[in-house]
C-alpha cells in the first residue's frame, strides 16, 4: 500500500484543501474554550449576607446599613459575616438597639446578594454558598470526570440545550456537565490529528499550532462576550450551540482512518477530490497502490503495553500531559481569584497565549518536537514554582506572568 507521505507529495502537502481545512478547524477551536472557561463566570460568587428582613417588622424604615449592624455579626476583619446572622427575636426596635443581639445562627431565610457583576449565576440561582458551597467543587470535579470519560470513550453526543433550561442544580450542573464535557472533549482531541494528517511534514507545525492559536483568541473573546451577556443560562446557550453546527457537517473524514479500516474506495475517492481542489492529478500507479489492501494484525492499546519502546513513550506522554493539563486548568479556573477585573484578566489570559503559539511554530521547525516539549515544560514548571515566592498580597499582579 502507498505510504501516506507519498500520497501527500502527489496531491499537494499544503495546498488549497489543507489551508481550507485548517481554517475550518479554527472556528470550532475558537469557541471551544467557552466550554472550559465559562464556569469562571457562571459559578461566580458575589458579595452576600443573610436575609434578615425579619427586623423590618419592628422597624420598617431601617436603612440597609442599620439593618446589617443590628442583625448580622462581623468577622475578625470587621466585615459582615457572609454565612451567619443573629437569631431573630420578638423585641421592639428600642430593645434591640439598647441590648443588642448575641446568639448567632446560620442563614434561615436565604441570602441577599450585592455587588453583582452578572444578572444571575449558578451560585445565586441555587444559593450554592456556605454549607452548600462544596457543590461547586463537586461540579468542577464532575466536569473533569466528563473530560476523562470523553477521552476514553468519545461519546457521540450530549444534550447541550437541556442545561440552559434545567431548574434543579444537581441535574443541571453536575449530571449534564458530565455529559457535555464527555462529548466536547472528543472534538478537542480531534483537532490536532485532523489539522496535521493532511499536511506534509514541512508545514505540519502550522496544523498543530494554528488551531490552538485560535483557542487562545477564543479565551480572550470569552471575556468580552460574558461582559455583554450577564445571565448564566443565556451564556451557556450561546457558548454551547455553535460548535456542533459547524464541526460535524463540514469537516471531512480522516483518509488515514479510512485506509486503516480497509475502506479504500472511500479513501481513494477522498484523495482524488483533495487532489482536484489542489489542482493536482493523482497518477494511476498511485491509485493502484491505494487500492491494495494489507492484512495487518491490529492490537490496539495492547501494542502500547507489550512493546517496551512504545510503553516508555506512552507513559512519558501521559505524565507530561497530566502535568500540563493540571497546571493549565488550575491557573485558568482561578482567574477570578487574582483580584483584578475579571473580564480584563480573562482577555489577558487568552492574549498571553497568542505569542506562545506563534513561537511554537518556529520552535517545532527549528529545534524539533522533543527539545521544544522539554524546554517549554521546564520553563513553565519553573515559573509556576516562582508563585510560591510571591507574597499573597501581590499574587494578583504577578500570577499573569506564569502564562
């Protein structure tokens, strides 16, 4: 059977078809970060205090400040408690002012939210605060579990629209988040193979990096989009819908996969079409080679385990990918804790990746994949360790340097 590199040399290694596919893959990758980073906004926890309107029965004309001073205890730093209130009493307002209240309890009648950046978030809609705040951690854990399951099983679809209409938190942001990311990750892990397999070796770094570059731009766009869309349900709908309207309809099948599956007629038809788009002609001898089928015994993932060389590479890549992914998500999901304007910070996070992806194109071509991987991981790890040397009070300013 003809080597696929030989096929590419005949039909064009980086012609109009490859450029079109690369451009088509850029759009889904532009909006894919919306899925991963939108939780920063949809799970935002604003300022809050317990609802203590019970005291208004004794004094309806109290100002907000007076009401808080009388009914909400203060923390050690002088701020009003976010999760405690004084136990309601059946006194008149003069006695409350004179004797004060001492016994505290948890919020009995819900919370009052203030300094709202958004019209609503998952936190405010479902009161995921204080004793219920752990559900947000569960939601992010399930999100990552969906990514893991999606990587392993590549689920065919997820009901993206149900999440915007859900009224129960456990069903809305835990169960469906797993299904959404179970499906979304299959799109994410297909970008690099689809972007590179049709491109010749000399330009393959473009296929690997350009789509990721668009992902960085998508991170920046997300900050601006959420600035104008302040309702979490609408934000979820807008970020979820576009990718599946484009990706599954206009991206062609993998020719390598078709050949590997023995579907040579389909592969040959696709190769001829690609050659025509690139204004090339496929030689008859090459077509004859393409139609020859080889009976190759396939072992799947077992081959990676049995072969000492493949096993070493496999485990090394797993370790590198684990370290990179954990670090990236820890940084990106904590954008809201940097103490800066959340929209500006999100945009800067995305834009900071743009020069990195451009440099990677040059690095891959100049020094190769191995040296590039080792160098960038070591530098990134060293910068992350420098965070430990930065005082907490200055962390919001300097953490951006780690990207």
